[in-house]
C-alpha cells in the first residue's frame, strides 16, 4: 500500500481493510474451522499442553499461534495450507518426544532437567542464580505450604516444567526463618523463646546455621550477613 493512499479519515479502510465487508463473515467461518482444528491438535498433543509447559511445548504453542493467525485473517491464503502447517508442527513435536523417550540426553536437551534449589536446609545459591529464582520467590512457595523455617526443608526441586517440588524433613531442624521481611515474628517481638534456636544464627545468603559465638563469615558461602536461627 502506497503512503499517499493512507488517510486518517478513511474509516472504511481502517475498519474493513482492503477486503470487502462480506469478508468479515468469511473470517468468522475461517476462525470457527481453525479453532476446531486447533482444539483437536492440542488434544492430540496430550494433557501436558494444558498444564505447566516445558520449553519445547511452549515453543510448539507459540508456533501454533503463529500458524493459525494467517489462515483466519488473510483472504488470499486458504485454510488447507494452515492445516498442513499444523500437522507438520504436531509431527515435529511428536517425533522429538519419541526421541526424548528413547534417549535421556535428547530428553534433557528438549525438555530440560530438574534443578536442586534447597538441599538439607541450605540454599543452592549457584543453581538459583542459574535459573533466575530469587530467594523471595522460593520462600513464597514454601510459605504457601505452611513452611516458615528453611531448616525443615530437605529438598526443593525446580522441575523442567517450572513447578517446584518440596520435600520436608520429618524432625524439626534449626534453620533460616523465611517470614516476609516486614512481618517476621523474630524481629517484632511476637515469637516465643521456643521459636528461636538459642545460641545459633543463620546465614541470610545460603541458610547455613552456625553458633552465635562464631564471629567469622559463613563457611558455606563466605558472606557475613546473619539473622536469628529459628526452629
């Protein structure tokens, strides 16, 4: 379209484009057919596509969205071309999934692999930085499961689909309190003496617990920021 053909008061072009108004009815029919086909395709891909998505599944979803937009809106493109592209995308996804089932290495490349964020009450700071997970993001998940002491957490895995799996220890342990910074009972006087691990402090950076008499930096991460340990 030439620039001299563009006018701000040309409402017919703005609303209907260069296609005749009857094409709006065709767009409705195209959208209905494409929507039904997309529902069939997504159902065929499996239940994972309606849950938390892996990297490859997210890529396939973006691809499907890009494919269906053209057949629905462009008058000079037929629906059959879009259908063929949808089938190609699905075939590619199914083929990669099959190869991942046969090879663990391919599965790790295409689907991703879990990362350990917490191990025996200690934060894996390197893994958190690698996966761009902040402490407050992790602590929010733990607080959502009524966990307020990092010492009671045995493992936290960041799954390939983005969910966090939390496993707690069977016995109470000393650890870093994970209350919100502005609502910590250890600082506002609401906690009892039983809530504090008397004589111990916890590293704010990694959660390591050491005696309060130890004035050196944290032996695990080298930081020198501590708070009261909880139990």
